C-alpha cells in the first residue's frame, strides 16, 4: 500500500469516527461567550473610570482584573467548562493567555515547583510571547525605516 492510500484510508477512518460539528451553533456560542467576556471588560472599564481619571490606569486595571479573574476561574476548573462550550470565544487575548499560562502550571504542579510549575507554565504561552515579541520588533524596525524616509 503506498503512502497516498494510507493517508486516504486514515482520513476516511477519522471522518467515520468523528462526530459532525454543529458549525452554526459553535459559532454562535463563541460569539456570545466571547462577547460576554468583552462586555465584562467594558463594564469594568466604566466602573473603574468612575473612580479614576487616568485612562492608562483604568486600562491597566481592566487588563489585570481580567487576567486575575481568568486565572482564578482556571484554577477552580470553571474556565475549562466555559471554554468547552465557547471554543474560540474564550480566546479573547487576555483571558485566553491567562488560561494558557495557568493550565500547564496546574497540570504539572505535582512535578515540583521548579521542574513542574515554573518550567511548564510557559509551554503553551511561551511561543506566543517569543513570536509576538519578534513580530513587534520587525514591525518596529519597518516603522522606524519608513519614518526615516
């Protein structure tokens, strides 16, 4: 049996055992739950703005609150239940990033503080940080070059 036949056979087998995905329902759930997360952020921004005049401080407090809330919900197992229904809706950058850092840290805590929690904490989020930083650097250099023209 050649390589192409094996690939086709595997694809057919996967298709037969995999359940159909209700695309419209999944998209609707992702939209609603992701929108709810963003709405919570806007509510926090409004509440913080009532007490604080500095817009940068308000934005920072909203970000920190969403990160802490997502990390807490991940720690008690609620975020994963939400993500099960929301799919990509929980990938709103701040909450998804917090979940991506906390989940592996919790999963590997039995291996000890340094080899488990500290090492594995960035196993998912690490590449995002690296490539995000690299992309920002490249963008900055390109922007700087265009400013010189």
